[in-house]
């Protein structure tokens, strides 16, 4: 790790997995939830506008021509709680990628024609989205699971005319004005001594106030109390999709999340066997955990499956029966052994992937974890027991706090 003259912190992880790849990312506190609700759309579309406008006075077409023969990219990102940048290159093209990153921070184009192009594309996409059963259903799931929070609402065609280019540009200038807000991460085929001068030139020269000033939003999502069930009728195809979501706030504790993910793996394997192989009534099944990293306070576990419409009730019953069993009895010794073996096999592969290290280092920095612990994850795997996974089932799949939403064909088409 090094700190540049303008206050930017940079984490470096040289690897020899791929001799033609360097990947990087950066983040700062604060995102779309830091602005008033009335400005949320403008904030969320800001980086999309830059992607269409280009940087440094060059359009995306111009940049494509200039970069012919090179492998280098960089772009900005904006999320609910953080904003940042990311990119990648070959070792010989790293300077080009850093130049693109510098221009993205300091010289985004302000092109009225690009703004109008973005709005035309949005209208076309949103018109199609309004007719998509999956899109309509997905929005409804998000809204129910966040108590109708505005961040869960999809943009509609009528929202496009309210977009304001001047507000987008002002938000861009505010978010990327102080480089000291950002932490950068580089992973790949580089020599630290050789990369440092490039970092000093292109990252160390970014405008800065010398110390971080950005903050996380205090806006929090909330999961509904009790049990809520809902049917969404959309589309003509004779198929159904069901999502059962449970309140699962882990406070972003490393071991709690690890045990919870082990529980989701075990449950998915059990349900896959029962729903698909034994009952033959489902097209797919998945069990997942999600949160609002890096902000604690909200999390969900979910069971998702597709099926024929007339099989939904029986398959939901199967899911709930299996969950009751896992809450009551917990996993078997064989379940625990299998999840450990699967995790260790996955880690063996992940440890040789630059993308894994990029994400793991950023998460460690965000949450204050010791980055050295990443290489000891197999030891963390060995801490899994039937007892602590059983505890995760009881905590994170509550029988009295969940939602159940099912997508069915429009009435009269089943």
C-alpha cells in the first residue's frame, strides 16, 4: 500500500496468473443516496451520460479509433452508497488506461447532443421494459422488499423529460473533485517499482483537497415486517417465477456472512435435488444472500425458482417444509463436509484470478478487515460446523418475516 502526494491511497497486488492483464478499481464514500430524492435520477444517470459523451474532447467513436491496437479501458461508476472508477489493460497499455482514468475524473465532455441521444435510447429501452414480464416483476419484488423505497422504482418513460443535464454535470464535478476521497486497487502483471511512477503521474496529480471529505449517506433501506405475499400477473407465456425473500441482517460481520453463505449453498443443493430431480416441477432454483455493502442495516436471503403455473403452491410448500427442517435439525455432517469441499475447490480457483483479488482487497479495505486474512480463507472454511450453520438457518431464514412474490401469466392466458 502507498499514499500519493495528493492523499490518494493505493493498494497494489502484483500477480503472475496472467501475464497480459492488469485490472484496477477505485471507490469513495457517497453515492446516489447522498442527494435529495428529487435529484436521484440525475445522479444515477450521470456516469451513463459520460459514457455516451466521451472525455477529453473526444467522443467514444474518436476514442475507439485512437485506441486501435491497444487494450485499455477506464470508466466511472455510481452506486447507492459509493462512487468510483475501474478499468484494465495489458501491462504495455497501462499508461493509456491511466490516462483515460485521469480524463474521466477531470475532463468529461458536456455535450448536449449526447444528452439528447441518451434520452432517445432511454425512451426506447423503457418502452420495451414496460412490456417485459421479468422487468415488471423484478421491480415489484424490489419495491415490496424495501417498503416502496424510491431507489427500488424503475425509471419510466415519463421520467426521461425530467432529466437535467446541468444537474448531472454539477453532480459529476462534486463527486470527483477531491481525489483524496478515493482508494485505488491494482492487481495483475506489474512490477511495483515500475508502476509507482505512473501512479504518481496520473493518480497523484488528480485534483485534491489533501484529505477525504466524502461521507456515506444515512439513508437506509428497510425490509417489511411480518409476512407479505403477492401475485404479479404479466405476460402470456405459461410459466411462473417465484421469489421468497427473508430478512437477513448480518451487520456485515465476516464470520456471520460466511456461515450464512454456507447455509445458502446447503439449502440450494437440497432444493435442487427435491424440486428438480424428485418432483420434476421446476426449471431452475437458486438460493442467494445480498446486502447493501458497505453499509450495514439491510440484507436478504432469497429462494428463487421457475415452474409451471399450476405447480407453484406445491413447490412453495416443499421449500417451506425443507426450511422448517433445517431450522429445526440443522445440516448433517455430510452437508457440512460437502460445503467445505466445494468452498475449498472454489478458493483454489479464485486465488489464481485477478478479479477475485481485486474484489477481496476492496471489501477488506471497506470493512476494515485484515487483508492478510484473504490468503487464509481455507482456514476460515475449516471453522464451519453443523452448529454455526444451524444457527445461521435460524437467524437468517426467519419464519415470521419474509415476502413471497410470484409472477404468473395474465389472467385468461394460462
